[in-house]
């Protein structure tokens, strides 16, 4: 199983031509690309060589690429730190983004400040791009909150755990943009929604595709195909490459090297712009690999070969950017040294914040079930009062109170 | 005052809500040109346009899921689920997404979505068109669940639900759509009974009979029939199924000493069970008899030729009332 590399041909968000003879596709779509696959958009090879693509001209400054490299390094550091915190009992669970940094940073940095993001539970890199403090993510995985950031402030919705549900929320939000008259104008906004290869089997995702298509809404479906839905490989979800699903719904789909931060940036930028201009949805399949376990409770040795991981390590999303920066002289050793130090600092900060994070007071369990300032429902109020009295009864006897 | 059917009263209430707030949208299957299979949205698309009255693809999860997205953008969507038995494909979006979003976001997110569901049996329909799934939603924290029993309440309650900042599951008694009543369409809803309050529909002294939605009328008819036997039944229309207005219920039961709960939904683990437990806690020393329940059997909804046996009618309700006097 390899990702195609080197120069590629047409991969604009447009329909592939009808194959002359309909064929039954392979049962292993990720291993044997069908003949009409237009190819993989790639702008930076695994060896760190810059390539051009006619549909995705990209003119980023050295500083821009160094910034992206910094993002990649820092989110991997946050991820590594979180895994350690889980192992030390500070987090209940963690969903690692290891291997998917480029897909998330590339797409995340391609967004405008007013664009709205709907993540899964693994979009720590995109959260970073939207200014969410990583400590907020730790809160969720520690069990202190279910999220608790303001989606409006960050234009980054809550993490969604039920697979694929957020694709409909994103589509509805984008329908709101149409009604607000902010599609096609100078202040145009668009929506991006993240999901994985497993989610493409969900009814909600397919319904979102139908809605987005028939209403032509400004949404980009960003599928990180990391090859594994916990233990199930892609062939349990699809017989055709995922990006080709879009065609049946009536909008363009494309496949990008998900480990190439520049390509992910370029294709997302273009698809979001098309959405803002009123051209409707695009499906981006970011072809990547989940290098770690599904979550810290998972054991990938039960279902996949270590050799597969070794192959993907050669396509690491961070190493290729470093190789490129070094080879082209766009970053000095001091840059890398300073970044190492910064990564250590970020790690230390979130580690400390996690370890000292207090549990919420017990009675907050009753908060925010219903709207304020209208009072809580009488039944909820009664339960709260009874439980408060129960806790107070311990306090009076010198026990643990609220 | 105008005489309106319950269906027309809902239509008038929806129209008012749309006139008062440009963010109110209607979405569902066949709600546009057709005006909904029960004509509740009749004429609204013509007057408010296709952007505000949206004929959606045929997928209930999609209807509720995109409504959530629209609400996140500041809209107040009113979703129509065509029939009670069709709501289950949307269960994840309602139970796991809509109901919990405020809580999960620590109050940052408000989802003022109203989901209208024609409910209940009695119209001779094929299966999946006669169900009463209200307790599934009443058991879900974060949702408000209401049911209107007559045209006047339909007119006020639909507007109150739309303006409520919580998600509301709004049950409409489909066999009462054609029932007529006086509705004051001229006045606003500011002085209407709050959405979370029950209403004493008929005062009485001997027994409290609780109902909602389609059985409110049946219970009122039962009470009138019982008068001939010299029995005074107080009928309470619950209106709000979650939260329950226990204050109004318990005030009544403390006076009458007897309580019967009627609903079309199966008795087993139904709303009546919750009410019986709470009434027992709150009115224990005033009760002359256990709280009794009358309702659907612990079976799937039967073929329509059998539904008259399944649905509590006047006689079965009065039988339950009689039993309450047997202790």
C-alpha cells in the first residue's frame, strides 16, 4: 500500500469522466486505485521535494512554511504529552492525531477567520489553528467538561463523538450562511466539516451529502482517510476511493496527500473559496495514516502489521517539511533549536495545567440543562435542592461536603 | 375570537411566529407547496418563500441535523416530522445532539429548535402512523416535551415553543386536527398560560383525571358522562410532559384524594408511571386509592381494525375511574 508520489496530473474539483465500460471496483480500494483515479494532489514529496500542480499554484513565503512547520511540531508535542498524561492517569482517554498533523494544519491554516469549523474528536491540530487552548481539550479527555469552549468565539464547534453527526450540523450552518446573504459577496463565509473514513458509512454523512448537493451549500467535506476505523480497514467501508463518492451525489471530490501540509493547504483554500463564491460543496479525501492507536484504550497490534506503520513512517508529515526547509536553506539550525525549546515549554505548561485542574463542584452537574434566565424546571430544581441538602448533611457531620 | 380547527390554529400560530421573527424557518417533508400532509403549513411557503419554508429531502435525521446547524447560525427552525413513527431515524440527532448541546457547551450554545410531531392513533392508519413516543423524549434531559389538546392551546403553545430557547418536542394530536374551538388570534401570547404549566380543563371534586393531547377531549367527555352518575371528575390537561407541572397535579389530587392517568402510549414505563410515583410521594396521606393508569397495552400498535381496543376510550377511562372508587 503506497501513496502515489511525484508529479501528478489533473485533480481539480471536477467530475471524472465516465469510464467507457463500467467495471466492478476492487474490494481493496486503497491498495488498487481504479483506472479512472485522477491521482493524488501532492506539492511536497515524502523526501521533501517541492512539486508543482497546475490546478494548485502555491506561493507561500519561507516564513509561512516555517509557521506551518511550527504548528506541526507543536501539535505533535501536545499529542505526545496528552498520551503520557493518559498513561499517568491524568486523562481518562486520549484520541491521538499522530500522523494526521499535516491534514489538520494544512486545512486549518487555509481557513478564513469567519469560516466555521465542525470537528470530530481528533481535530486537535485544527483546534490549535482556531486558537483553542489545548488545555480545553484535556478538560474533555480528563472528564472535567464535555468541551466547554465558546464555538462562536473560535468559529470552532464542539467536538462531536457520535460518528458523522456533525456533517449535518455543518450543512445546516452553511444553509444559514445562504440565508444570511454571505455567500458570493465580499464578506463571504464558508464551512468545513471533518470526519474520517469510517464515518463515510454513516447515514448522517450521506444525508449531509444529499442536502449539501441539492441546496448547493457552501460547505467543504474534509475526510481524513487514515485507513483505519478502530480495527476496520477501509475495505470494510468502501469499494471505491472515498473521494469518488462525491460524484454520485453531484459535487466534486478529490484526493490529496494528507501527509503533505502544503497540498492540504492548497486544496482546502481552493475548495473553501469555491464554496464562498457559491459554487457549492467539495469532498476532499486527505489520504493519510493513523500512526497511533485509535485511542489510548486501543491496541493496534491485534489487527494490523507493524510493517505497515514502517512504510508510513517514511511518509511522515513533519519530516518532509523539515527536509525541505533545510535543503532549501529556508530555516537555520537556530530556528529548529528555538522550536524545540518552545515545544518543551508548551508541553510543560499543559502538563502542569492538567495535573492541577480541579474537578468541577458537584452541583454544577445541574447547570445548563435548560436555558437561563428562565428557571430550571421544577423537577430539576427539586433534585438539585435535595442533593445539596444531602451533601450538606455530610458537612454538618464533618464529612465531605459540596 | 375566531372558530378554528386545531390544524388551522397551528397554521395561524406558525404564521404569527414567522411574522414576528424573521429567523423562524419551517422545514420538513412536503411542508411547502402541499402544505404538509395535514395542511398545517398550508400557504406559508407562498407567503414567506422557499428560503423560509423548506421542502427537504426525505431523511428525518437530515431534517433535525441541519436544523441544529441552522440554529447554531442563529435561526429558529421548526421541523415537521411527518408521522410519529418516522421520528426514530432522527433519534441520534434529537437525543444525542439537540438535547445535550447546551449542557455540553457549558451554556455557550442555545438550540431553539421546535420539532412538530403528529401523534397518536384513531385515524385508521397503516402501521407507524399512530404511535405515541412522547416518553422517549420526556426521558431525555435537555428537551422540553409538550402536547396540545385543543385549538386555543395549539395556537398559543406553538408560538411559545418557537420562542423558547430550549429545544421543544411538540406533539400534535392528529385525530383532533379537525376539532374546532374558539381561538383568540388577535391577542399575543404574552398573557397565555406558560408553556410548562398544566391546566385544569374541568373542575371537579371526587377524582383527578390527567390527560394530554388526543385524550383531553376523551377525558372531558368521560367527565360529562360521569356527572350523570353523580360523580365529579376534575380533568387536568398536562400540556407539558417534560417538565411536569407537579404543583398543579398535586394541588388537585390533595383535594380529590384520587388520581387516574390516561394516555394512548403503553402504560408500562409510560408517563403515568412517573406521575403515579410522584403523586404517591407528594400526596400519600391524602390518597384514598392508589394512582391508577389507563392506556395502551404493552404491545406494538395494532392493525387499525383493532385500535379501538387498544386506545383508551370513554368506557375504559370510566372503568379506571370506577376502580379508583373500589378501594
